[in-house]
C-alpha cells in the first residue's frame, strides 16, 4: 500500500495504528496538538487486558517492551465500605490477565517504536473539510494545511475529524471525578496507603465513590466521583485549592478518615474532570477516505476499556489496511463493521448500582466474583 496515512492524535490508539502501519511498510504521519511528548502528564495506571489491549500490542510487535514496564503486584484489589470495613481483599497472585502500567510509560514505548519524525508535534487541528474523491484537507491552528487521501481521527472526545462522518457530540453523563495525588504515601500518608493496599481501592456509596491506585514511586492517585449536574461543580472555585478540597470532602462526611484523607491530604490542587459519552451504539455511514478510532469513535463512561479498545482499534485498522493494500475502502469497511460491533457490546457501566439506593459495594463484589476478575 503506497497511499500515505494521516493520523490526527498521538494517543495510545493513534500510535498503535502508526506502529502497525510502520511494521507493514505503509507510510504514515501523526499530527499531535501537544508541543512535545512531555508537554503534559499522561494520566495514571492502565490495566491492559489480555483480550484486547495485549492483542493490539502483540500485533504491534511490542509484547516484550510492554512486559518490561508492567508494575508487579498492582492487580491487587480492595473494596471497602464507607466506614472502612474491608469487604474484599484480593492479592495479586500473578495469574491475572490485566497487568497494570503507567499510561505515560506505555505511550513512550509506542513513540520509541516509530521512526524519528513520524509524529509532528505542535499541530493543533482547527478544522477539516472534504475535497471530494476521498480526499480531505486538515487545517492547523497556525494556518498550515495538509491534504490526504486517507485520514484517521484518533483525536479523542472532542475530535475535529468526527464531523466529517457524524453529527454526534459527547454529552455529560451526570458524573464528574476529582483527581488527587498523595506522594511518598507509606511515610507521609500511612493510613491511606494501608487502605489502598498494593493495587487498587474501590469505595462506593450511592452517588459517591472513591477509586485509588498505588502508582510507581509510592504515589497514591485517587479519582473521587460525584454524581451531580455540571452547575453543582460550577459553584465550586477550583482555582482555590483549599476551598475546593474542603467542599468535595464535605460530601464524604462520615466516611472513614483513611478514605477521606485521599481528598483532604492531596499534595496537588484537586483537578475536576467532567465525564462525557457519545450515544450508545454510535456509528456512521461509510465515507470514502476517512475513519475514526478510540474515543473519537465510541467515547463512553469510564469502564476500564477505553484505552484497550483504542489500541485494538488501531491494531485492527492497521492490519486491515495491510491485508487490503489495493482496496482501501474494503479495509475501512471491514474495520468499521468490527469496531461498531465491539464498541456496542462493551459494557458501559461496570459498577452495577453505583448511583442507586441499593448496596453498590455488594453489587461490585458480586460482579468481581461472578466474572472471576
């Protein structure tokens, strides 16, 4: 295949696609809005699943590199009640199929696997438009343009490529999370460190939840979830870290102190992250010369699958293009039909009853027990 592929977005999905194309000798360029690989933090831990994310890395020829960055022991799981009662305490025995890695480390593995110059940094897309005959023009914020016969939108929730295919836009799901970090946890925050354990902590009550991971360098990274409308969060001044922290902690009054410490003792200002999703089963009619992958195609409520699906999308799209080098539309159709089915079948809420009046913690335990996860 000699048609160069233009990818918008250097996230995990876009980079996986670029890597698979590269090993098949297909020319590819990735345009990324960030100014450099280190322009911003890349998020926390990711569990990479043996039934999707790991398959993508195998297709990319990066299984050994992936294994080298796995954080041992992080598949341990603890479920606590709001009063600190331990409801489930499962150790990491090394047999789980979801090893944990730092997102930034995984992204760097993918970047290192590509020839220099594959990713063009500092290229923020301002608009895209169809030129006919499967060709599309991409305009960047600096006024530069590129014309391509094969455009892939791997540019996330607010994709600039998606409007070429669909009028759908992400909608707020009724929940936001507040991120916190506690550093040197074992010595500076021992109670919280003990509560989290060696891997992941989950504590739930209706409309309120705390997830936390033990990341590398003895860091606790917490996601404090609250089911409230956006206006509720807008009334909190997150520019005033102390005030915002106190207001969020107030919603967890009565919770065990080892849990609320994950809010009140954060070593960084709390970061608000509203959650959005595209309509369930989002799809589009085939448009020549353009497609989407990852969150640009099927943004969903957090369920542990997003990064894994994005990488599998990238791997399968790259493979389809390699299999059909002289029939690009056949490759895109084959890829999209499989991706549509996969994303529609993915569970959109892996925490049953988390926002209901029943016992969400018990529902979570039942789910883990039934699935053997």
